[in-house]
C-alpha cells in the first residue's frame, strides 16, 4: 500500500492511497472557503443512558453547490474546487467538512444534563476517483486495498487522544439519505464506545470470560456447519444471513478465525474478505435488478485500553428493501420499543441470495 | 366511557368505545376469510441481547384489497367487508390481522440460538370512524376518550398471561411506511420488557433507589423551571423538547406528577394531557404547513410483577422531517452505532414550535 498525506487550505487533512505509487497533481483543495462555524457537542440522554451529538452548524450550511456538482471527484480546474486533487491513486480519505465529532470541538452548553465538547473525528472515504463505479464493481485488489486503508485509518485514529472506538460504514442510496452517488463511505471515531458496540462487547466479554472463546467466531462456526444461511464461504471468511437477522436480506461477513480489528487483519484473510464482500454486494444488486440501498457497518474492538480477544471484526449489512418495491420501514416497535419485527425468515433470505448468480 | 365487545368471524376480538352509549348495526366482519397462516416466533439475538420477532406470514399475505379500499372505515354492505361495523361509537380496537405477536403463537424452529413462540398481542386502534379526520383535529373530549381507551386496553392486556409490557404507538404518514391514511394507531403487548423501555427502566430504577424520586418527573420539573424548551405547560401536564432530543422537533409530553401508567391516569390529568397532545400535534402540522409524519410512542410501567413508582407515563414523538423538505434519515451512526447526530439544537426546535400558533 502506498499513500500520500496532504493538507487542505482550511486545515483539514486528506490522504491518498494506492496499490501503486501515489501522485497528486496540484494541491488538495476545499469546496468552501473558511471554516464551517460552530463546533459540535454531546449531551447525555438520561433515560437511554447514551450520548447524543449536536452539530447545529450542519443544518446552517451556507455552502450551496451548483446542480450536479460532485465534490467527491478529482478537481479539474473548474471554477468550483472539489475535495480531491487530480493524480494517481485509488482511494482517498479526508476530514468531513461538517463533522458530528471533531478534534476542534471545545464548546458545550451548561444544561441540567451532562454535556461535553464532541471530540473525535469524522472522515469521508472515497472508494475510487471514478464517479460511475460501484463498490461491488471494483477489482478485487482495489476492494482489498480499501480494507487495508480502513486498517490504516483505524491505527491512525487510535493514536488520537479522545478516540475510543472507530466505525467505518457506508450509507448507500437515496433511500438512505445519501445525496452524492459517487461511491464513498465514512468513518466515525467516537470518544466513547457507542451504544450498539457497547452492548455487543458486553455479551462478547461475558462469553469469553465464561467459555474462553470468541462468541461470534463460535456462532459463525455453527452457521458454517449448518450451511442453511450461508451466502459465501471460504477457508478464511464467511458471509451469512444470521439466524437472528433483524432486516430482510441482512448479511454479516467476517474472518472465520479470531481477529479483533482491521489492524489485526492479515493479507490472506483480507483478500478473502474482499471477495466475500464483493460477492454479497453483487448479489444484492442482482436480487431485484437494481442497486440495493443499505447501511454497511464494520464492527471491531475498541481502541486502546487493553487487548480485546473477545471481539470479532465483522460487517453487518442492513438492506433497505424487503421486496423489489417495498421498503423495510423502521417504525413503532423498532424505533420506540427496540423489538425488530422481520417479515422474512433468515433461511428464505439466505436461499434467495445464495441462488443469485454473482 | 361506554364500550361494546364483539367477536369477528375469524376469531379475532373487537371493542367499540364511545363517550356516549355504543351501538353496533350488524355484526363485526373481517376483510379476509380464513386464518392468516403460520404463527410468529422469536429468536434471540446473541450479540444485541434482545429478541427479534419473525412473522413470515405477513410477507405472504394473500389478501389483495381493491384500490382505495379502506379496511378501517365502517362497513357499508359493499361486497368487501371492512374491519369495523356500522354503528355509533368513537374509537374501535381490534386484533391485528397479521400480528407480530399473537396469543395463538405455538411454533418456533430449533436453532443454534434460543427461540420461542411469539406470544403476546397486536391490536389496531382506530381513532375515529371518520376517514378524513386527523388525531389533532378531533375534539378534546374525543382525544381524552382515546387516552382512556389506552388505559382500558393496558388493563385488559395486563391480565393476559404472557404479557409483560404494553406499548401504544402511532406511525403517521407514508414516510413512516403507513399505507392506510385512516387515522389509527397500534398497541403491542410484549411477552418481555422490550430493549428501549428496559434500558429506561434500568435508569429509572437506579435513580429511584438512590434518591427516592421519579427520574422523569424530576427532569420535567427542571424543564418547566428553565422554560427554554417548553412547548405547552399546564398545572398537570407538560410538553417539551427534551434537552437530550435525538430527532429534530422531538417532543415529549406527560403528567407532571408521578403516574406510572395509563391505568393510574386520573381524569383531570388525562384531560390536560389530551390538550397538550392536541396542541403539539397541531403545531407539528402547521410548522411546515403539511401533515407532519412521525412515530408517537407511549411509555409506561411494565405490567404485573410489582408496582413501578419509578416509571413515568409519557409520550415521545419522533417527527420525520428536519426542515420543510428534508427528512431525518437514520443511517450509519444512528442505526449501526446507536449514537444519534442531531443537526438541530433542542432550544431552537422548541422556540420554533412554541412560536407556531395552534
């Protein structure tokens, strides 16, 4: 992996990555002049027992791009600069212009609940300079590079003082609120272990203490043995619809042997994980013969503190559609009570995904 | 409150409620003949530590209603019967035709994670026989009756063996996946305390044990004292944007004195709560001059077991829009990590809602 670190005129950072040596033609630019205004803060939700982030400057964006302007493609000396320089590279990562978490955060209002500056970092990951590409359509070596990049970002972010948890994710499709079709994801570096990974960690730790084994590796072993919900299987990686899927066509994928984070991911495993990911995403797009919108999130061990042998790096992919024209809505029972109701059996979802040629 | 219990030909129950004596013209009917097929089951999510409900018969519905058919209006002897009889009543409650939780549930597959029949009950609450009405537009006495009905349902459902928690909610608007515009809500009677109320109960119980006081009543007292986020205030009820709001324009409302559930709600408090609710919903619809889609959920104490003096009956309303034309999407950080990022300060949301004449 090759990389090139650059600074932007507004102080943000950008790194270009490539499987071949990386070059940048001209400086890194920024779409808008000046800073983005106020800094984000956190408030404690006293009944849910979790932090909520407030980034009021995001709503007040004065940045009004022209129609069809794409800030994620390389600049071409047009009047409106983009986030990426021209040059030779495969993947780019830069600081989000409107972050919900920021190392610059320093203000928090006084309230009758605890509040804090929202330290941390939000990064944008541009999967490729090619606006017409899709993640599933990228060459395997390019997807493997992307996973390697996520390891590099995790290692870098882990060195920043307030960061306790690094989550890379991709929101895909306008159904998920994505306004830019250019293939990209995000990384949130949280100053705490967020509620969902915190709950998972609690189960993983309890299981490891009791049985001395990694919970998810065990569950994957059972899924592999049963085979009923397996979508893709290799010696080192597995993709499956979990028996406990909350979304129709939900898929999990990860290494089959213990691997706590992207930082611990070995090349052979990474290559197979890239193939598993590519296969699942191609199946999604062919399932209903349209690009499948989804949230894809990577879970890994918290950073620093201690080793987390009980944690298992894995992706959870939550697709938006339950049939070719019906969205899976999150409403009363899911949003307010937290009990998911799934109309599709995991076994049926798995059979249908397995049957799609990809 | 007057009521009339009826049975449907397919075995489901329906109750008609009114402020005046209730009459039904002709029998209660059912839109589809025969039963709805398989029964729902629960599977244990080993990493999130929660149950997931599977209702595969919901996706396979053979019931294909004609266009513009409204099963929630009173039957008029047309060829396709609806769920409601003709007659004189204000509110109707009946068993959901495709329940995610059912007293008839008896099958659960054998899996490598725990599974159970999904006992419990799902009810539909028709707010009024008038298809053109809205909850906000109903007379105060009608809204107060609706709250009384929720108390009656809570008491009835609490007597059913497996039920541990009763949550009434309304999903409003096609943005929330609602296919029927006829004003209605739902009640889920869970065989366990679901994840969100469970987390809240934990905080409430800890606070009560330490301080001997009801946590939410205290927080509401602070909100009332500050006044900055108050939307509507009376002697007995309060509506406010909580300092910890996760959604733009999120509003909570409830009694100001301790009241654990709908069953403990006194008439004077109920009447004021109805006024608070009506006021907030009218403000929502006028905020952007369009019907505001939302999820409105009522939290209350678990049923049976013991008294829950630490619990406070209250509604949380989660609107779908953050500006007049921008939806609040739940994506990576909210869905996968569980950290909500809110672009709007609660103080600003409260000021804007307070300024709307309703």
